[in-house]
């Protein structure tokens, strides 16, 4: 469950490369682009520019380099040539990258054009909730502390936390122990130790937390058709706190 310093360094390199993928996404216009077009651009960037591998492609039979989850889609949205991003959409891109045998995982919800105040509030609250969880990571703390911090923040703003999906350990495999729930009680669950590496990836809904899976077997949507947002980072427990392995350049101030 714990990684050696050398393994954490390799995971940090994968995380640095993955952060650069989001920097590239930040440059795209998004409006009028199809989610498949964005997927193909991301795959080409990872392979041709970074010399890495999109770890999601082929995992569990999935055929794409990213998940694209728009508006009421909670997670696992499948890129399509028929799905065009419109002014006012929100869309989460969830991307995994493998370099030198180690995988990093991160996601970001984008505001497409002129987004409604309600959608902006949801996205901002979700981003802040992720950081509330990250900020309690340290040796000796419990995984339940993460979930408690996230859910407390979500409830403060009137949002629900999806309970069907969770964060996870990560390393040579995309999904490793432990599970990292985004709800919970302080002091419960696995005790964090230096060298543990896992994702924190809360999904917040405007309405109820219940979700359903569409007929494609992948796409998960809110049961009440409300909006959903998600953010994700891969983090490592350090000697005295936490290192965000997928931290993007635009987030340096947030992490300080």
C-alpha cells in the first residue's frame, strides 16, 4: 500500500506530465468542439509530445484516452463525435497517464463559455471540496477525515456528495487499495502513512446524490437530471503532510 521514495518520484513525474495535459486543454476554445475531437487531441499530446501512454485506453475494455462528463453526467462519460460542447456547458475531463510503469490520475471541470451562476457555484464548491480533503492528508490522520471534510463543505453549500464512486490507491495499477470515500466520520478508516499514494476525486450534485448508469454501460448520470461536477488529484502522504503529484501550474497559490 505504501510506495518507496523512488516510486513516489516516478509517480510525481507522471503527475507532472499529466498536469501539462490540462495546461494544453486550457488553451482549447472548447465551444463547438466535439468530445471525441478533444479526446484525440489529448491522446496525440500524451503519446507524441510526452512519450507516455493514456492509461485509460484499454483499461477494463474502455476505448478512449479520457472520460468526458458534461452537465448531468457524473463520471465515465464516453467521448463522441456527436457530442458538441455548447456555450453554457460544464464538462469534466478525467485523464490518466502512465510513464515508466507508473500511473497518475487527475480531472478538472471546465466552464464552457458563458456559464450560469448556479453552475459556476457548483463547480467552485466542488473544487474547494477537493482541497478541503487534500488539506487534511498527513501521517497519522485517518481516511475518514478526508471524507468528513469534503462532505461538510458540500453540505454547507447545499450540495450532495456522490457515494457510489470513490478515490483509490494508485501506482503501477490504476486502481489499488485503499478506497478513499468522499464522506465519512473523523478518525475512522485506514490510518495514513508516509508513502501512501491515492486519489481524491469528489463528485458533487446540485440535487440528490443518487445516480444511474446509461445503456452504454459506462456513462453515469444524476438520477434527477441536475448538474454534477468533479475535480481530482493524485496525492502522496509525505513525512509531514501531503504532496499533490498532479498539481497544475495555475494551482501553485492554492496549494501554498
